[in-house]
């Protein structure tokens, strides 16, 4: 795992927690912030996954 994968999954988790907290507290803005943070984390983790795939391809070539 590389830094982007770890940071992305951490952001994704924090976003999910914030989203659920917003639902529980009936706070629409917190819920939206959580969804955004979760999606940013997914993108960052995806970037990290792509980097790892490229490294694997280079190693196996």
C-alpha cells in the first residue's frame, strides 16, 4: 500500500462517519460535507491503486 491508498481510505472513513453523524443529528450540511469527504477519499484511494498497478506492471515487465 502506498500513501495515497492509506490517506484515501482514511478520508473515506472519516467522511462516512461525518455523513452518518449528520443523519443522526439531522444536520444537512454535515451530511453533505461527509459525502464530499467520502468521495474525495475514494478518488485518492483510486489514484493510489492505479499507482500500485503501474508499479506492479513495471516490476513484472
